C-alpha cells in the first residue's frame, strides 16, 4: 500500500511539473559581446590599434529578445538608434555589416526557420532541428536571482581571417567548446540564437570569442506574447543557403582583389568566427 502511495505521489508531482512547463511563456532579453582580434602593421600606433578594436567590438554589442512558450521560441534583435561612428585619429572607420536574422524554433514540429539575407536579398531557411550534444556538468552558479547549471559541447568550427596585405580570406578549422548556463527554475528548452536543448532556459553562453548574457526576464506577461513565424524571403534549406552564401562571399572577395584598390598604409587583419 505504501509503495503504491509513493508511486502515485511521484506521478502526481511529475504531472504537475509537466503542466507547469506547458504554462510557461515569457520574454528574455540578452546582450551580446565579442572579443575581436585586430592586427595592424607594426608601424601603427597603439592608440590607433585601440580605437579600431573598440570600433569593431562596439558593433558586436547588441541586444536581443527571446519570446518563448513551452514549445516555441522567436529570437530577434532589438533595434536601437545609434550615432554615426567617428573615424579614428588615423582616418580609418571600420563598419561590420550587421544581420537582420529572425530565428524561430518549434520543438513539437521539429522545425526551425531563419529569416535572413545575403547582399540585401531575403531568404527564409526552413529545416529540421538538430539538438546540440550537450554534456551536463556539476558546476553551479547564480545569474541574477536564478541558480544555473553548466553544460558544454564540442564542435568543429571554421575561423575566417581576412588579411589586407594579401587580399586573401584564410580559413582555419578547429575544435571549439561551447559553454552554456541554464536554469531549472524556467523549465523550457530554449536559449538565445541557435543555442537550445537543455532542461531549462539558457541564461548565458560562452562560445569562443562570443558571449551572450541574459539581462532581464519577464514570465507570463499580462499582455501575453506575440510569437509570429517569420515568412519573408525565398525558402531554402540550410545546406542550400550555405552554398549560396559561400559562393557570394568568394565572388565579393574576387571583386575586391581584382579592383586594384589596395592602398599603402596600415595592413589590417581581422579575425572573426570561432
């Protein structure tokens, strides 16, 4: 009789936990930052190097909103008005082209959509979800008021290095460890960008030079949430999109190399990715 009672209590708690997860909805705000490895020729002053590195890094510091329910999530940038960046004392102004990606994930349908663009041409990537192979760790820390647990996974990444001295784009493959911190207090398998698949909401990601940190969470907002699937652009699979993107990148590099516009002065090497 006692065994049956304990089993019934366990089933009840499990059912209540499942129902609680189904009722979860919310909006999480994230801030991104990226370390930039900016190398200039030896005759560049330390002041110019510091100013250029700060210029590039500021353009990676953005804010995003993750709107979620138990099974769906929508991740997009929160647009802000910014003043034009002044050129450095060396007369150089670096602009990193941003993206307008809108990421949608539906776990029940095993579906993800990514509304993106290549050279102002809109695309809608539609494909099946691929869950990262997370390894749950024992480490624990607090992020704000939430107790978070550590998870990691390792994957091969391609680091792209553009060297203005040779007008070439170098690609280097390496293994990279991604670290995420998730909280069981919010039992949904979502997270920022393409990071998902853990037992709770991901509040922090450290992925190579990239850091994503949750700064605010509003659970079950009174006004409800507006979670609309992205639908603009030519529909392609992830593989098809990657082929188009790589082709366009090579075309742009070839055009730059053949333009003959290399000027004397500072050689710039920017390392992005990975």
